[in-house]
């Protein structure tokens, strides 16, 4: 068995564990700090909304252009008076996006761009995007997100309980906020692909959370009939028992997404891959983090407020204190018994290893044998 598999088996059996729930205040603090940073990024820099949401024009040059991206960007900015976004595609052509212009402006900009790029205007493809289409996409995305959240809460409340539903909802909001905040800080363009990626990560995040919740539900069945563990301790065992599985699932999902992000978007220059891969990469990592460090500890916090769980905690602690006292008393009794045995032992005078005298002539007087 591999070391990771052996570690997973020992975690599942409870032979070793890490106190995730006991240190939940640390994880809460880290999450709050990251979330505040994300919100500040959204407030200060804002999201770089793509042309699909703002409206504008997209110009595509023929293949094998000798003009650099920086030079084409300068030409586009001068011709339009707006901030242009230029990407080099895999076939060598340039994709020039200029937001906030109408049809009349696009024709004039096309002529000037073709002149600067030494192209025939007919060879410079132009596509117009209306802002109403992007607005419809955004509205549909918000509607889908709201419906998804409502269905998640209803399902988890029925399948598990309302506390787990609340914890899962908090974890999902946590993941979305962090992902959108990183988008704002990095400055990547928000496109319909980004929206698709955001909606996709919710499923991954929810999957990891439900795996832990299912284990927790099984282990806490008839929990009040025992006095060995508190609810928080069983919740921590559930996290440790599914930890390796969650890590393996996340790593396997992150590897192809990382390939899309760093190879497809970074080396091949496919901008569309950046749109969806960054949201998937950040969202998957945040989802794995929230399912372990946020969702389950939050459930434990909510459950420990119940009177039944408070009473259970008192019984468990009282039994442990009693067992500790009885153990100390037994140890003292054994020590006292050992001292009394030492006092009652007879004293040995003379050398202990003196050889025993032979029995020859014992009970006879000295003299010649008759």
C-alpha cells in the first residue's frame, strides 16, 4: 500500500487525526481575511467586463500578422479613443476588442485600423456585439445562481438538516466571493465562459461538502446514547476520514484545469480558455478549502448550541474527569502497595551471593569415623 493510501486508512480508522474543528477560529480568521481582500479588490478595481456584457466591436486580422500585440493595441486605442484589448490567437491572427462603440464608429475604426496594419479593409473581419445581449446573459446567470442556491438549501435541509444547509450555503457564497475577487485583482476579462466556470465550481464545492456531511450524518446517529465523544469530536473524525478522498478528488480535477490555464491560455494564447479555466482553478481550490475548514466546523458550531449537545458535552467531560480521577487513585494505590511490600521484606545481613555450605558432617561431632 502506498504511503498516501496508508495515511488515508489510518485517518479513516481514527488512529491519527488533525484537529480541524478544534482550531476553527484560525480557519474562520483566514477566510475572513481572504474574503475582505476579495471584496476590496471588487470595490477598488471592479470586474473587467468583457465585450459581450458592454457591447462593442471585435476585429480579427488575417493569419501570420507581423504586427505585435502591443503595437496593435496602440493602433486600436488611437483609432477608437477607447481602451482596446488585443489577443494573439493560435493561428497567428490578432483579435482586437473595443468596447462601448456603435455601428457608425466601428466602420470608421475599421478603416483606420486597416490603414495602420497595412491591410485591405475587406480582410479585417468585424463583428458587432450589442450590450442588450450581454445584459440578458448576466440576468440569466443571476437567475440560475439564485435558483441553484434555493434548490441546494432545500435538498440539504431534507437530506440532512437545516444547519448543514446553512453551512453549505455559507461555503458556496465564500467560494464565489473569493473567485470573483481574484478575477478583479488579476484583471482577467469576465466573459460568458467565466459565468459558466463560476456555475460549474458550485457543483464541485457542493460535492466535497456533501461527502463530509454524509459521513458526519452516519457517525452522529444516536449520538446522545453514548458518552465517549462530543459532536465536535465526531465532526472532526468525519473530516479526517474523508480528507484523503477530498484531496485526491480536488487534485485530479485541478490538473486538467491547470493545463487549460497555464498551457492553453499562457503558451498557446487562447484567451477563451483563460476565461473559464481561471474561475475553475480558483473555485475548485476554494471549494476544497471551504468544505474542510468552513462548512463542517460551522455545522459543529451550530450543533453545539443545542441543549441536547450541550448536555452531551457535559456528560462526556464529566466521564473523562471521573476516569482520570479513578486512574490517578489506582496509580496511587499501586504505589502505596509497593511501598508496604518493601517495608515488610526481611532484611538480609551479610553477602547475598555467599555460596551455601556443604552438608558434609552436619550434626556429627568432630573426630575419626568409626
